[in-house]
C-alpha cells in the first residue's frame, strides 16, 4: 500500500486502508490479516502498528515525520501475495488514496458503524 501510494501515508490512512481491505474486498486481507478494534477515529489495529514499527527498525519503512510512513523501496513486497490480494490492495489504494482523511473516516463510519 505504501509503495502504491507513492507518497508518505499517515498512520490513520494506512490503518483505515487496511480495515477497508478486510471490509470491502474479496480477499478480506487473507486468513491471518490484522484484527481491528473500535477506537477514537474508527477501527484500529495494534498488530499493524507493532509490525510497522518493526519495519521501520529494519529500514524497510521510513518515518518522514511522527505521523506518517513511507516505503523505502528496499524490498519486493508483493512477491508472496496472491493475485487476488494484489488486485484488492491496488483497488483499495486507488479508490481511497486521494480522499482527505476526514472523508475517509466518514466513509468508514457510514459503511461500518460498529
């Protein structure tokens, strides 16, 4: 998702995109994808944050500022993904990458009120 966005992605955006991958796609993110809990700005995943912090430590993801992540390009992230998962990720990023964060959150609250 970070590679496809081709820009720094706020923490909130990435969490919401991952949630939308589970809620609105055929693959649902796969069998072992992140779990989400209700939080201040909609769904949140503690597991996703832990994994992103590890990727930052390993140099695979950069922190351009304290509230966003950016792909470093030091890995081939899609090699192990099924073609359906790749298509779903592409669709989520394409559909939601240009939304303002408030519109993204509103979309999630409207479509997934719980």
